[in-house]
């Protein structure tokens, strides 16, 4: 008797910035297992996208575990080993109980541990080493800002990445990967992967898919898929430039049942185009004071000051003070900025609304910043920091679900001009509900400082009369030549001529 396809699934999601000092421990990860993992149905996450297809296909699911953390420093290797022990045990139990028909994985692709530069590749290699799993179809989804390696390609059948930056299609990409797994099971055909790493490294600020070069590369990828039916998917991998590992940077991978020659020709065409367009991946940025002065001259509407060097979505702490200092120095009115500073929040817990306190804001977590700003600030309100996302199609929703917890928060005002939202937990600025939930109406402000590179655009472009990306000190600098790479393959542009 034919049984419903039985699919095991798990997820490991972390973007690792190896140049920051903090270490990402087990306590930093949100962990879901079994029923809690199944409970993601309907929360707009990547796992929800997989569960939607599984429900439509009538799959018998075997949930294992999901480990997910915000972008941050190198992961303690014990975290990966604990995740692997759960996957291994779950896989062995599942294989012993009944036949498995496939495995689906939700990955980021840019994880780095204290002992392993390619934990996703190592995970796939170990899965293939378990008897009974060596020939199973292994499919999944991964982030556009990944480090795609040959070890990943060699031990998986199909991984598809996001096609949009900002990542508005993360859930959709998970759906696409699950439907390709369904196709494989239905047709009885198992594809394989090929990869080509380009000699190019772009900062996140150069990887928006509405702009050249990513727009052109995505267009070519879709043309390749259309022209060759044996190629199931083509991935344009922008890479993650803040990981000092051999294969960091731009890569192209594809899923195919066709010839190696056709696959290699397709990948070569993408590398050639990326090389031709390589200069376009290096953005122009404003001087901070010039940007603030230009913003202050806008008679109406909201100006956005984008600070990629303190990009929370890239692994920065979100507590750099350059933009706040600039606002105060230039006397900018009706402005706001968000700074992650649990110590400042804690110092205000016994204050009353309207009370003024001398506090030290930000500048506590990177030596690149000038240090804390000491100001007299008026407390407007204290909150628990929880908010429901307004946009369930944002990358924050895809990774974290339909709600987010910033930890205890304090909203303060400085000189009656600059509002500062102090959070206990750094929060990527991907949803306007972050501000609105704290009593800050973004549309009413003249200037907003945003700690991001590109992913904020879906939320903030809708309200922005003007946007200025500025150069400031911080760990997510767009000038990659300033970073002390030791393990990265060379030569690579823009560190070297190619």
C-alpha cells in the first residue's frame, strides 16, 4: 500500500559576523522542537511556507528542531553540536520507525562557529553519513546573504535562496523549495547541485535587488531557468562580506538534472556578468553632517538617515552613537533614532514619565564608536518592548514570525528635539510597528536614523521623502578594505585587482 510521503525537517538560522567581539551562545538562540515547530503554521515564517506545502501535499511530517538567532558574532561550537545531536537522534529514530522519503532544511547559509567555517556544509555532510539518509532527497531554502560552498553543493539535492533584497520573498522561497521537493517525489527524479564562487566581495549596501548588479544577475538567472528545463533553479548568492571564511562573497549555484557542461556554462555566464558589473556593488555614501543638513532642508516629509556601519541585520550591536551625536550637534528637530542599550533602559526603570535623568546612551559594544553620549533626557514612557509586526511579508516576519520582543524599552526625549527609543534587545528596523508600538509615529517625524543597509527599504521607503546612506564608524562598514581578513580566498575584488 502506498503511504503518504514522510518528510523530516529542521532549521538552523544564523548570520555570523566574525569581526565583532561578541560570542553567540546557546542562550542567544530561540529553539523550537516538535509541536512548537509544527506550531509555526500561519506565522509568516519560512517554516510556515514549508508547512503550507506539506499540508497541501498530505505529507507525514517528522519535526526535529529549529535553532534561530539574530545576526551576531561567532557561534560557540557547542551550539552546533547540540543542534546536530538533535538532528542525528531524530533522523535515526525516524529511519528506524518507518521509511523516510525526504528531508527539508531551513538554513541561513552564513553561519560560522568557533571550530567550523562551514557548519551548513558540515551538517549536510553528516546527514549523508547516516545509513539510510545517504540517498534521500535533501531539499531546503537559504538566505541570499549566504556563503555557498562546494561541501554544501556536494551533499544536497536542492537548496534555493531568496531572490529579493529586502527579503520580501523568504517565505515564498521556502514554498518554492518545498514544491521542488514535491516535484522530485512525484516524478521520481532527484536533482543535484553545482556551484561557482566568483572572485568578488560586495558589502550588503551593494546587494539590493532593485539595483545593478543584483537586478541584472537575477534577470540572467531567470533567463537560464527558462531556456533550460533541466535546470530547476538558479541561485544568485550575494554573499556575506562580514564572515572571514574562505568562500565568503558572491557565488552562483544551480539545481539540475541535466549535463554538467550545461550547468558549468550557465554558472560561468553569471560569473562573467558579475565580474563585468563588479564596480556597481560598491555604493556611494554621504558624509553624515552633509546628509543631516540636506535632510533638515526638506520642507515636508520624512528623511531617512541610513547607517549601514551599525547594521543590526548584519550583526552589529545597534548601539553606535554617530547619528545621534550628529543630530544633537546640528540641532536637528523632530528626529528619532533607535539604540540598543539594556543598561540605559535598566537605569530608567524607577523613573516616572516626565522625569529628567542624566543618562549614558549607546557606545558600549564596539571600540569603533566614540563611546556613550551623556545627556539629560526626559522619560516619555517605559514599555515591555513587545510588538506585532505590521508587515507579514517582511524579512523580520520570515525569520522571527509575526511578533517580536525587544525586551524592556524606554522612550526618552533630548532637548525637546530628538526622541530615542532605547531597547534591551537589538531589533532590525524592518517594520514600522517597532516605532508605532512605542508611541512614536514615524510619518510625523522630520528625520529618522535607521541602522540598516538595504532590508529596511520595504518599511521605510513608503514614508521617506528622501533617504541618505551615510558613512559612520562601525563594524558593518561598506569599505571592506578596512576589515582584517585572514582566511578569505585571494585574489578577490575589491581587496585585490581582478
